[in-house]
C-alpha cells in the first residue's frame, strides 16, 4: 500500500528530507506557508496566520498511523521493520525509530524483544487493564464477570449525542451491566455506542463473548479504542445502584464518565460507571 499523501498544509517527508535517507530524527520541516516571507497578508500567507513547523518524525508517525487506521496492518500483526519503513518513506532509520517510540508510548504498537513491532490489540493480556482502572486492594488483578441488565437500540439523548459527536436522535446502542469481582457486585456501568458503527451488536453476542468488550469491538466491528478522557467524582448510591450492588442507599461510590476515541480522534463510546471501593481502588499511572 502506498502511503497516503500528507496533509496539504505540510511538505512531504521525502521532499522535506530532500529525498535523502540520511535526514536526522530531530529534523524539522515547515509548511508551504511557513516558507513565505513578509508581513501577514502577503501573498501565500493569509492575514492573522503564522508559520507552522512539523518535525519530520511526526510526519512519519502520521503516515504510519494512517496505515494502522486503514487496516494495512491488522491488530496483532507484525509491521515492517524500521529499515523497511525508512526505505519506504525515504528517511533515516533514526527518524522512523523516533516515530515508533511515540506510537509505542501511545499504545498503538508494541515492541517485542527479538520479534519486532506489532500492532497493539485489546486481546493482549496487558491491554485488559489499560482502561479498567479499578484494582483490588489485595491479591492479583483480574478481569470481572459481567451480567448484562439491558441492551437496546435507542435514539441518542442530547447529552449523549454531544459527547459522541452525533446528532440528537441518531441511533445508539445502550448497554447496562453489573461487573463483579469474586461474585461481589462492584461496578454498575451504562454505555452508549454509535448505532451505525456497532450495527448488529446484540445482547446475545455480548453474553456469549468471554473476552474483554473492547476485544469484541476490535475483532468484530473494526473499532479500536486508542485513548479516552475521563471525569471522576464521589457520589452517594441512589436506589437503583444500591439495589444492583447490594448495598445501602447512600453508600459512597466513585463515579466516572469516560469518552473513548478511535483513530482520528473520533468518539465511539460513552461510558458512565459507579464503583464500590470497599475492597478496590482506582489506579492510574501518570507520566
């Protein structure tokens, strides 16, 4: 597959490097507008705009990401070596390495010692806890059992549509479930998914699938969650949550609202959860 053409607002990696494979990882290129001199409003530079700079390795990172998004390399598959990618994009191996370093830091690819670099997948054991942040105070972390309370297709409420970048009334799939650790109900979750993207997702399919839900989304609906934003606050259990978690109404809970995104910063899931933290804690690594 030939790489997709770069953003018209930035020069191509090949031309930025002068076609030489010896471009350094720290090289920077400028957009066509940045090459224009003179005051704002001069030909080629719109009034109020300013020059933009794009390091060469970031352009390579964008091209590799385009290949991931297009499915040229599937989740779990080995991608070409740094040498092969350097030849493909006509840049140095160091430039490619720096691009892959960032992709690995963002969990888009995984390096395996002596084997190469692979497209990250939600089926990897270590990926199971990337989005599940509730860990036991004692013992080994493990994935909870799920009981689905409700799965239905509905029209998106205004707040849900806004967060998923949909129109109010667009079709969404609503999922409500309780997750238990060692048979103790601990999490109540409500999820909304774009109806078009997840057409065909049913309660039966969710029940019969035994792996992580994001693994199902990846393998059967071609949608991989690559990042998320989250809000967390303390709440008191209302009557509904109390009944599902087998606790007294008013018990303190940790509530989260998460929007998950796939490639291109496209929101594809809204998830609202309430967590019982008597035996668990919310764990996050900051770097």
